[in-house]
């Protein structure tokens, strides 16, 4: 492997002004939140404008970056002296390189489309302004996360997106389920953040700095044990943010948020931050094979778990959430495979951003048409009444199952092939995951758009307005061509190399490799089986009981039950015990002691008010007397 | 110009003036108090502007003999640490005055309205004095005298169990104070320098055993004040029964005298003993962090809940003080300031809620977000500052304390990290129960924040945000003082395992 390009200090030009990408949406959020009801009328337009402006700056930055030679494309823009402490000195700056700009384009591009879509989707919500404020806040925080040139800046963005996610999952606070889901997401993420914080501590005590351009080139100099510790700690953070095992449980509940939020935050962008963290910290992981191995295991376990959960969900958003977990599992697997994997991980991440956003927004369009119904058992036959949604969703669906030549085909196949070369067990498990994906995504697609209409009596589905369908169309174009554009001719691999290092050998694409053929065959079997069960046959209105395996999948592999038994219940007990102990134990002991010494009844509560005051005052004057006495004695 | 004497004199004169306001003109008393406290704030800012960050450690120094025969002086001066704490106090006072506008009017109050406001000004003078005192005896006098106005503020204007709470507060504090008095006198006698001036007493006590005893005398007093686990049980009662404004001054400023005292006296006067007791104190700190947070989760009364969160936060501060690293020391100092703003905002907003609904029980609220969005929103921001969300100043201090502790003591820092998760639980669960869910019948008519209340909350949130993104002004003032403290203690310099010494690579184009 060749190392990545050196870092170049940069000032001026559009890159020098790249902080605008963060500042504009942040300003939008501030105006909308502080402006209050006065901004209700045009708030959504301001939100869209700020997001689009950020996208325009990002595109300009991208082209300016392309203007530099490949080895000149890691540019550090210093902003200001953020944290000048004793030993720790953090200067806040932005790192513009092929890796970060890929994310910036995805976030602002897909983000803007989702902003536009939300104008229609949230049109009748009284809190629409607040919604756009939070969306803008999210975009700003997410951009800080990927653009910061040091771990602390990343951490600030990291928790910032966590806040935005909390606010948006709980957007409908009056629903107890939404309020609970928001809290759960934040708390589970904080468990991960402990890991990220610990990783940063170890980075600092090892290298004396937390700036990427100083830590990463020096990483190989540290001991493997230290690097493994850093890697595992960062991975814990990544697991929280990216809903990977064992911190996956919050993502399914997060579907309580409005659907555009699920598309933007809980599918296309925020949940991929863990992949970004691992790839950005590449030199650390590459020198810590054990940490890398754990990354791949977590990835494979999650891609299977997510897929299995996806097979059993009747709630269209939860099924999609399971698939998000699963697809990020693929990315995580790739991120554990070194530089070849990095490019496939990020390419799949971008492709996924398009097709999953397209499908989530499509699901939103369906819900919009069906009185906010999410139960797929009450859908069916929607293809004929909402053609645009059907086609755009269908293209996203074909892309995710890896239909030949569509986006997911290129990127997922790259991950599977790379994993197969690296470790056949991981590779074959990833192939099986692809087969299950074929099944559960087809199930979802057929149950929603095909078969008999199982609508409620009062449902009158209709196609969504243009402000919602245009984003769908644009995203579906990305779902079709994005993957091929990135992968064919190793275009993205070459582009990313200056940031993450160039693999010794560029992967070459074999259209008829054994792995590829088996994968396609398994996917075909999955699709066919789903067609038999959910397309051709009648879908019962009430979910059949199913075997214990079905229950296992429906209950999210007992993730919540496990958390409840291991953490929540003991935590509640501990809390009760501590409160009891504090009231009776510590306080009682001290009160008792006071009673003993003072010779009073000890029940201070019962003492007459007037008496207490004089009692206290007498103590005080007694003390004053004592002061004088000691003072005299001390001087004798 | 005797800046510090003026700063103390203005509120004292103001207090007398407020007390002299004729009966029946309460409004005038309030306006006068607000005016005086704003004058003190402006004067403090003017003084701070003249503080030379690279100058002598102690500035604006005034030394006058007080009781010459015993070497007691009226000696005041500030270094960076004292300066930011005085700034904290004088920023909070006008905010508290504005927030407490109607708090003393309640029929249950046992004393007149003007007395309450006069007490606040007296307390302000003493808060300035206690941070500025460089004479150990003078410090002790302020340390004890501060109890009096606070005792009356709780005991005469507090909630249903105010007498119990006020007496408990007083007894605990007096107990600590007596121990400290013994130590102060012993220090004077054993050092035999004939003076109480703190800078002249540095290094005066050489014998390790003597150091340990004297250290304990000071430390226990400060530990009760701070409060450090297990000396904390007076705080939830006092804070829950005190009027919201008094609770802010109590937890936000008065308790900081404890942690400030540890930094200024325990560490500097008895460095060897401080090192000896460090493992014990770090243990207590970590217990406090986790224990305070867990007990906070289990509270049903929001003011008690906030009080317990403070016990957890004070654990972070004492951990930072005794971690003996520049980052942790700076972090602990910043923590004292930021915690004042953060807890201040939480207590005051809780007070606004209680004034409206007449209950401090969490279960009596629900769905407030829907009826009073500004109140709920600001409450959330204050809560987020309590759980140290990045972007708010409390994060900077907590991060510095943790990373600085991690430099020297890995295990305590790692256990303390769990405080991050627990803080999210106690804050967000409280928010969910009070602000989320369906609107409860009893809060249906709850009014949102009025203009006065917005003026109370806005500056606190602004400070939290500004110092969250731009902590440099505070750090620049605090760093030299922390450095000098650590030099006095002979704390080792931090060196990374593989220092990246090179300048940032690839300078220039």
C-alpha cells in the first residue's frame, strides 16, 4: 500500500471559504429558532435556500480541489484558536480532501433534495418552521463532523448530529412513543460517544495532539496494543452512531420521526458517520489488525442481523431501517478491509445515500397518500395509482438488491469480492446477506405496490405533489447510475487514493466471477420466493404467528429485551437503592450523629420554627466565641 | 485604584440604601438592587479589561493591616482563577435579582421584600471578598460570614421545610468551618511567620504529618461546602427549599468557594499532603460523579434533581483539581464558571415553572412543550448544558477535566466517563416527563416566558453558547494561574508517549 498524500496548508479561494458550508445552514437554524413565529411564513424557504447555498459552495470547493494535482488534494484550512489549554492545544480547522468532499457533496446534495421534499411533506404541520430549523442544524453539524481537521471538531459535530437526531425523532413530542424514542437514541449514542471520547484521550496521551494531519502520519509509530485500544474505542463510537451491533437498538425506534428525517439522518447521512470515522482513522486501524478484524466481524454480524430483522417487519419504515442497518454493515465490513475496502465502503455509502433516500422518501410519499399508514399489510396494488413513486421506489429497490448494472450491483459486489479475498468466511456470509436482501426488499416492494389492494375503507391514495416527486426522480437517477459511475474504471478508487492511500493492486472487475454469479443466483431465489409469498399469493391482514424464528426477527433479535434485562432493570434497581440509601443511610447517619452530639431528639423536622432559629443562632455565636478563644489560645 | 474594595463597597452601600427604602415601595427596592448589581457588573468588566494576562500572578493587590498584633491583614488581589469566579458571581447576581422579582412577595415569606434584596447585595460583597482574599484569616471570615445572608434567604423565604433545610445547611457549614478555623490557627502558629498572608505562607509547613493534619482541616471544610460525597446531604434539602434565586447563588457560587479553596489553599499550602490524599480524593470524586448522577435519576422533585446533578458535577471539579495536570486544572476552573451558568439557568427555569404550576414535582407536569415552547426550549438548552453537550461551554470544561485526568489517572477518568451517559439519562428523562407527552390538564393554561423572564434566561444561554465555541478568552486568563498553582505543587509536566514534535506538516503551499 502506498501512503496517502501529504497535508497542505491552504488559505484563500473557495476552499478558504469552505467554512461557509457549515455557517450558512447554522445561520438558517439560528434565524428560524430565534425568530419564532415571525418566520413561520417563509421559514421553510429559508431552510431550503441555506441548504442549497451550502451545496453550491460545496460544488465550487469540489472543482477547486480537482484543480490541484492528486498529491496536493489534502488541504487544511485553519479557522481559529479553539482550545488553548495547558498541554492540549486545539486549533479548529477544516480538512478538505477527496474523502471529506465526497461526504460534503452527499450531505448537501441529498440534504437539499430532502429539504425540498419536506416543503410538501410537512406542508400541513404547524411546526414546519421548527422542522426546517432542526434540519439546517443537522446539516451544519454533519458538515462539521466530516470537515473538522481534528478529533475534537469531529466529536463536536458527532454529538451535534446526535442532538439534531434527538430533536427530529422527538419532533412530535406529544406522542409518548416519539419522546421515548428520541431519548433512547440519544442515550444509546452516548454509550458509543464514551468510546469515541476514550479513543480521543488515548490518541492525545499517545501523540500529544489530536489533529489529523499530525496523528495520522505518525500512527504507525505507536505500539500495536495502543493502536488496538484506540481502534476499538473508536469502533464503539462508530457502533453507536451507525447502529451497529451491539448498539443497534435505537435505530428502529428512531422511525418515530417524520419520514424525511428517516431518509436524511437515519439512512443517507448521519448513520454512516461511523464508517467515516473508521475510514478517516485508517492509518490507526491498518496498524492494528485485531481492531480491523473486530470491525469486519461487527460489520458482518450487523449486515446479517439487519437483514433478518428486515424480513419480519410489517411497518414499511422499520423494514427499511433494518435494511439500513444491514447496508451499513456492508460498509463497515469494507471499512475493516484496508484501502481497497475504503473506496468500496464510501462508494457503497454514496450509492446507498441515493437509493435509500429515494426509497424512504418513496415510503413517505406512500404514507402521505395513505393517511400516514405504515403497515404494509394495508397497502398493496399501489403501483397503478402512484406511478412516479412506484417507478422511483422500484429503481431504488433494484439498486439495493444488486440488480445488474444498477448502483448497488457495483458497490456491493466490490465489497463482497474484497471480503472474499480477505477472508472467505466473511465473504460467504456477506453473500448470504445479499440473498436475504433480495428477499426482504422484494417482500417490501411487492407488499406495497403489487398484489391485491388491502386499503382501509377511508384511504384514497393519490400521487404526491411535484415538490415531492421531483426529489424522488433525481434520487432515483442517482440510484441507477451512481454506482457504475463511481466503480467502473476505478474512478472513485483513484479519486479517493490521495486521502486514504492507494491499494497495492487496483481491483479489476470480473463480470462473471463465481462469487458474483452465486450472489446473483441467491438474490434471484430471494426475489422469486418473495414473489410467491407476497406478490402472487394473498397477504393476510393480520401477521401470521410464524415460527420462533419469525418471532425472533420480529422482536429485533431480542435486542431490546436484552438491553432491558442487562441494563434497564438493574439500573432501575440501582437507582432506587441509591435514592433509599441517600435518604436513610448517608443522611440518616449524619442526622443521627448530630442528634447524638447535640443531645436533641434528632428529628430536626419536628423542632418548632422559632426555636430552630434561635438554636442555630446560638450555635453561630457559640462558634464566634470559639473563634476568639482559639485565636487567643493559638497565640499563647 | 482599589478596584476590589470598590467592588465590595458598592454592593454594601447599595444594601444599606435598599434597607433604607421606606415601607411600601418594594418596587423601588428591587430596581435599586438591580441597578447596583449592574453597576458592580460594569465595574468588574472594567477591572477585568485591565487584567494583564502575562503580568504578575496577583493583580489589583491591596494590603492593609487589620489586626497587626496577629498578622491579620485586609489583603485582597486576584489571579486569573479568582477573577473568573468573581466575574461569575457578579454576572449571576443581576440575573438572579431579575428572576426573583416576585419571589419575596409571597405571603409565606417571613421577612420584608426589601430585606431579601438587601441580603442579595450583602452576599454579593462577600462573594467578591471570599475569592479576592489573599489573607487566610480574611478568607475564613468571609467563608463563615457568607452563611448568614444565605441562612436567612433560605430560612425566611424558602419552601415548606425551609427551617429544617436552613438549619441543616448552617450546621453542616459550621461544622466544616470550625475544623477550618482550627487549621487556620494552627497554620499561623506552626508556620510562625507572624502573618496570615497566603503567598508568604507557601512552603512554610514542611513536616509531612503536620501538613496532612492541616490539609484535612481545610479539606473537610471545603468538602462540606463543595459538597464532596459523602458530605453532600445538606445540599438537596437546601437547594430544594431555597427560593430559586438563592439556590442559584448557593449552588452556582457559594459552593465554588469549596472547590476554589481546595485549589488555592489545600494544593498550594500543603502540596505534599495534597499528593498523599490524591488517591482518596479522586475516589470520592468518582463516587460523587456516579452516585450523584444515579440518585439524580431517581428524583421526583425537579429542584432536588438539579441539586443532585450538581453533586455529580462537583465530582468532576474536585477530580480536575486533584488530577494535577494543566488541562484538568484549567478544566476544573472553567467547570466552576460554566456550571454556575448552566445550573443557574436550570434552577431559574425550574423556578419559573414552579411559580406557574405551584409544584416542584416532575409528575405534576407533562406536555409543556406544546403550551409553552419557549420555556420548554430554553429548559432543554439548559439541560443540554448540564449533560455537557458540545457547542455549549460546559462541554469544554468537562472534556478538559476528563482528558487532563486521563493524562495522570486512567481508571478514574474512564469511570467518570460513565457520567456522560448518566447525565443524558437524568436530563432527558426529566425533559421527556415534563415537556413531552400529551398536555396535562393542569398545565393547559401555563403561560410562556414573559419579557422579564426572557431577559433572565437569554444572557445565560448566550454565555453558554459563546464560551462553548470560543473558550479562549477564559482559558487565556485561567491558564497562567493554573500553571503557577501546579508549579507550587511541583506537578509533573505531561509528556505524550510518541510526541509529534514537528510543526504542522506541509506548511505553505
